[in-house]
């Protein structure tokens, strides 16, 4: 699929379902040059659910997860997030709130090294989705995708993303599925995104993980991470994880944005 002009899919959805969760988009914005290892996620051990090998699954999936780096205005404010490679030609699925209407979008493959410019191919603000095309990218490995109909509550999962925007190899944390059809609401800019049919996982994620991959025990991506929440209090100066991750089912996301060739 070649790059096309940006398209916006509008129109309300007439949702009548009561929203059961308030969530936060996992976005990190900062001035250029201010990012440092001081903002790194804590190094405490994360319990690993039975059936998940974090190390082996990370090696399998990390080549298909990229950092997204956008500049929100000419002054140089960076918006940092994540994306999932969905084709060997360089198409990347991410959240709309990661790129919005920024003046430059770049993608870093493997978490380190060169930043490649990317074209915004499709956007769907209502469903918080965007499709990017990496320009002049090296050989790319598309993610292996799974249908969420095969997932079940209690299944072990892995969440992989650009936690805290540190520009390192995408960080992976283990968790488990706690719901498959959650409804959530979260703010993006001056508006609100309402999503139904969202996957909920118990996994410690951070700002920067927006657009990351929720992966099953076989290394197949089942969802695009969009938001997180936590009921536990956190000190204002602390870097605290959000222990509930919300992901849009991967095939739902691709269908909604109009990319159906997979």
C-alpha cells in the first residue's frame, strides 16, 4: 500500500453504552534535549505470569515495534510514543493522539539509531488511530498478528513500547488479560475519545507506550495500546506506572482505519 494524502474519517458513532472506565492516553511531551535516563521506569522485578517468557518474546516482537517521534510545533516540543510495523513496506499503525497534526513525524526502528521520516497515510481521530509510511527504511519485520477471538480472560500477555520515551530498545513487561470488551473514555487535546470493545490487561505501563503492542504468549500482537489507568495513588514527583493497559484489538484497528489487506 503506497503513501496517500492524509484522510480523516469523521462522523459520530451514536454510542449508547455507559462508559465503565476513565483512562489516560500514554503520551509523553517534552522539550527537545530534556529527556534523560532520570525518567526511566523503575527497575523493580515484575511478576511473570505462567506461560510467558519475557526475554524470548521480547526478542521475537521488538524488531516489529518502533519509536514514534513527532514535533508538535516549530518551537520543538517533542511528542514521543510507539508504533507497530504491519507491513514489510514500512506501514506503521499507531494512535492518532501520538501524531495528531504535528509538523514532523519520525520513526526509529529498533529503539536506537537513525530516525526515519514518516508520511501520515491515514488518520481516524474518532477511533484514535493513524497509519504511517516510513520513508527510506531498512529491511523491516512486520508484526505477527492474532485475532483477539482466540484470547481469554486470564491469558498471559506482554506489553511492549517506548516507555518514558528513552530511545532505547522497546521495553517489555508481563501481565494478564482481565477483560475483553471494556468501554473507555479519555481526553485527547480539547476533545474526548470514547472506545468500545477494548482489551484490558493488568500490566505496568508508562507514558510513551501509546501505540505499543499487546502480545499473547505466542508472540502474536492482539492489540494496539491506547491508554492506561490505575486506582492507586502516586506521589506527584514520582514516575509511576499505570497498572491497567487498554488496547484496541489489532484487527479492529486495521479494519477501522481501512487497511484490510492483512
